[in-house]
C-alpha cells in the first residue's frame, strides 16, 4: 500500500497517544534495578489505500525500451512528466542526459550535465520545468535499488519543492521494474505494487499500425500427409490366421488329400515350430517323397508345392508367382529343412 512521505499533524497526534499508552504499560511492569529506563516503540509508516496510474505516451514508451534493449551496460534518462487527474501521472517524453558508465554503474557527468540543463532552461523552459522523472536500466539484473541509486535519489529529492512530485524508475531487459512516485504536494509515496502502467495510444500510432498489420496475417499449420505402409500380398503371413489345430495332418503312407487325423498335434515344435526349423517353424513333417509337404502347401495356398510349375490356382500361390515363396523361402526350402 502507498505511504505518507511525512507524518501529518493528525497522524503525529494519534501516534503520540499510542506511544504514551505503550510507555505507561511498560512502566506498570517496570522493576527498579539500576534506576535506568530503557523503552522503545516502533511507529509504522502510515499506509494509505490508494493506487496510482503511470501513463506513457507511445513515443516515450518506445524510446525508453529502445535504449534499454540497445545498451548492454546501464544507461540513465530523464523524463518530461506531468500530473493527470486524481492519482494519474503522465510521462510525455524521455531524454538521455550526459553520463559516465563504468561497468555496472552509471554516474552523471556533472560538468556536461549542468550545460545540458542550462540549454533546456534557455531554449525549452516548459520542458525544463517538467523534467520530473529519472530512470536507469539494470540490463539483465534485478531492479532492486543499489546504495548508489538510493543516494542519487536523495540528492534529487532534496531539490523538489513541497508542491511538486518526482518519479524514479529502474527497468531491465526482462521488463521487470521498480517504480517510486514521490508526490510531496499530496504527501504520498506510491511504490511498484501501487502503480499500474499504461500506454496512451491513438489511431495513427505505431502500436495501432502494428496491431492492424498483424490482423491481416493468417497462420496455417502444415500437417504432413501420413504415408501408407503397403505390404505386398505375398509378404503377409496369412498362415498365421490358421491355428495349428486346423492344419490337415497327413500320414506319410496315406494318399494325398486324405485326412487321417485332425487332433491337435501337441508335439514340441509342432504348428509354427522353433527358430531352428526356419523363421515360421517346422510345419508338417515331410516324408521321403515330399507328399506330406505337398498336401500342406495345397491346403494353405491352393497348389501342390512351392516348387511346382504350371498355371497358378485361383487365389493361391505357386513358385511361378515368386521364386522366394510366400514367406521369403527359396524354391528349395524343403531341401534345406531335410
């Protein structure tokens, strides 16, 4: 909350009574030891529930931020400021004055600064009378006032008349700030948390132009098309859809195509087998003449064997379609499996 700069007569009278009450209470419990009385009481600075608004013209706002962002070291400036309605303050323009920068500190070039002020006093007296703001940057550091800052503020405040005001700003590149508004005419101090910052715009301002320009731009997000991963028919493991229990098991001596036993083969390695029997297992075991394997392929693909030649049965697969077989085998896969 905002505070009094100086205690008013009413506030002093109120606090005087508060101090006397506290002292009487202390004396009531005081024990005489060495005859000395030690008493202390803290008087809080009077808090006032008031807020201020600090307005910048667009010109002043853009100038101030331009020098803050441009300089990699501290830089200081003055501002032409006036009171507005109620607790409003308006900064109309900013000006960089003669200064000396050393590392993380900025000091006024006293001789040149005096000449600079004299020029405004002689040539722009209205501007000179309204130099009521001093600001400086802290680059990328926090905006807490240093001992040098507070000393400089005291020097400037000592020159402010009882009916005037003065504004101090510390700003950095992150747009963090410290704001102090001393209004001696109203006997009130507004600190950062008590101050709202606003920019005065008009229809022909740069900010308005930029806002209108960006309204003309429509952004469209590009979404790349999803590529289809097509798998050729012969590479699809269609045989996996048929459980081992439904395979036709043919006895080595039986005629081709005649079912002997449809009972599930529970022998280890049956069905889709192990890696030692090939990538898709052993499947039905072949006999010496290859009849059982012929029936196996005929039941799956509609043709007698992957090494057979001739026309391809409808919907089936034969070696004429692909010399590597439906699962990447060669025509002589059986020879490698025997």
